[in-house]
């Protein structure tokens, strides 16, 4: 490092909050998880709700900025050098629910030179940032995050800057067997999380890009808040759940699963393009989902039993069909399905599905294509 102080533009951190709750139910256990994060809107659900507030514990810091403290107390440009430490203004983590929680604070995004983050050690109250904290129902805890430039930082970090830091608080019910959601922002990180056996994976609204015959989703996996530009060759073993995900493409397949003998559940998801679930998938359930046409396709095909509840199909969406005789597809309180239901003709044979709409069997009225 050259002699003298090097100016670094680590000036502000944009902070907002979000909360989402997932319940994982097994034979003898259940727990909730929650995420409070920068850069997304706050959503409250269930009884485990973690919020981020200013030092007073009342003022929400959603959409606000936190300034770094300088030695003289002024909030201006930070002058970094190896060994220098600066603190953010205190933040209050509050448990607004009625379940005891444990939480961790993560640095999940860097606005500026992400490489510079490798030279910064983050701590909370002088303890490594990945420390687990406990927070009772209705309780709050003030924390101060600090960053220290490593004494080993070399010349390669000169001229680099960070002008924004994204902070995420992940929380789970305070029980021995509860697990934290794993935050991912790329396909590589998603594959790593699946390979590591993560149970709850949260993309926090990130666009993960194209999924193409990637890692298989094991039984019990829950993927939340992810966006895909194409999803092809999905494999699900056991029960796999997608919450608040988007499958939007400018290609053909938007969502395609073809193996794994799994049961797939979609909650509050958006689909366009060609969506197909191969014969090796056991069952598909879709709740509160929206379907629309992409530049060319707008289709939904089942090779297995399926249940669609409170789903909406745009007028531009083309068709819904089944490619296996005897497959039962049930619609409950779905809109926009009139004139869109067909049996597929394969090798000159009509694959006659059993079609149930709001409890009524309409199979005899369904045509083929």
C-alpha cells in the first residue's frame, strides 16, 4: 500500500426491510423462517416478523441511508487505510412477532467495486458478523456494524470504492432443529446451496438467469423469490416448493421439469412461454399463480395429475392440455380458462384427460388439438 491515506467512497448503505415466512412441517417438528433485507419491500406474514429500524427503535429505515461515522463525527468521505475501522450508525433489529427468534446479519450486496469487499472485515459489536443472535418475541436489539480494512491489504485495492452496502438479516424460530434460509443471487450460488443440502433458499428477488439441467432439488427444498429467464430440465425428488418465483422467458420453455418422481408446488408464481411437466413428475400443485403469453408461446402441459387453485390466465394465454389419458386436472376458482382446455393428440390418439372445474367434470366437453 502506498504511503498515506487512500480515499475510499464507502459512504452510505441503503437499508430497507422485507419479511417472508416459510413453515416447514415434518412428522414431529415445525419452524418458521424470516428475512429482513435491504433493497426490497416489506412483506409481513405469519407470526415471525423481523424488522429493521433506526436507533430509536421506532423509525423504519426502509429506503433510507445509513452514514459511516468519521473520527470527528462528521458524515463526509471516509479515508481508508490498512487497519482503519469505521462504523455505521446503529440499527435496531426488532422481533415484531410472537415467536422467539435467532438471527444472523449478512453482507449480501456491494454497490461499487465488489473486489474491495475482500479487504474489509465486518463485525457487529466487535464480534464476527456471522455470530448467531437470539431475540425474544416482541424484543429488540440495537447493533452497530463496523468494517475494518485488513492490514494485509495491498496496492491492488487502491482506487477502488464502495458506495453502498446491502445488509440482510436472516432469522428462524429459536429451536434446536430450525435452519436459516440461504441467500443466493446467481445460478452458481443456487447450485452450491442445493449441493450443501440447504432446506430454505431465498433469492431475495434476484434474477438467476437460465436454469438448464442444473442441480436436482431434493425432498423438502423451498426456493423463494427467484426469477429465471429460462428453466429447462428441472429435476425434483420428493416434495419441492417454489414461492413467489417468476418463470419468464424470451425463448420457448419458461418452466420445464422432466424427472425425479417428485411433487412440485408453486405458490404465487408468474409463468409465461411453454410450461411442461414430464411423465416422471408425480404431481403438480399451483396456487395463486399467474399465466401469460410470451413472444411466441403461452401453454401449460401436464403428464400427471395437477391441481390449480385461484390461478389467473391472461387472455393471450393459448392453451392448457394433458398428454396422458386418465390424467386428472382440477381447477378451483381459476379465471381465464374458458376455451383454453384441450386433450393432446399423440400418434393420432387423443389423450383424454379428466377435467374438473369448480367440482364439475367437464371432460365430455373438452376438444382436442
